[in-house]
């Protein structure tokens, strides 16, 4: 990944300017779903965001689905807390949880929180179905959405911006 000044803007511009394959769009939706479901005060979310940026997934689909699934995650909070409590209080897994909690970075993921564990399990279970459903959706309706997006003001503004950046007087 190129980390020159303006790389993030160029990455978003590339994501907006290209007509991506349905797989890239669906991958963005699946990773965005996981970002949206997992509580944001966990180390899991930054890892998923880095995964979104490092993969060739569509950033705009990832952003949109993370916003959508954040709201859905709040609606499913009671269910995911019960699911997390069920997994975390399992006697068969108790030694595994103790071992994982003693590892250096894993406590920062807050996996021992029932909401985090429940949402993480739900995100893992829904990842493939969301990928497949969104791939089918983009296969059927992708050209219509691409046409509508390319006519939008935000798209035209983002694409029309100059790509030159000033670094130490070099243009």
C-alpha cells in the first residue's frame, strides 16, 4: 500500500471511479457488516477497517453497509448479549477463554464482554450469507445503482477534484 500524502483520497477516488466487479462490491458489504455489528470500543473494529482498506473491497459499499448494520446491531443487542453470555459461560470453553485472556493483545478486543462476543459470533455467521446475497443483488441491480451514483453531486465532486498534492514544494 502506497502511503504518500493523499493516498486515502486517491483510494476513495479509485473506489468511486471504477465499475467494480460484483465480488468486490459484495466483499465490501460483508466486511462493512462485520464493522457495523461489532461494538466500536473493541480492537476488532480497527482490524476490520484495516482489512477493508488493504483488500480490494469496495470502500463505499463497506462504508454504507457498516452504517446500516450499526443500526441493526443496536436492534439485535438483546439477542447478541444472550448469545455471547451462552458462549462465554460454557464450562467446556472456560479454559480456552482463560488462555486467550492471558495473551498480550487479546484482552483489548474485549471478547470477554457478552455484547462483543455475541456480535462477533453473529458477524461470523452472517459474513458468507451477506456476501452471497449482496453479490446476487449487485448482479441484478448493480448497473442501475452505478448509473444513479455517477449522476450524484458527491460522485462528480469527488472525481473532479485535482489529484495533485503539494509535498515540500513539489507538485
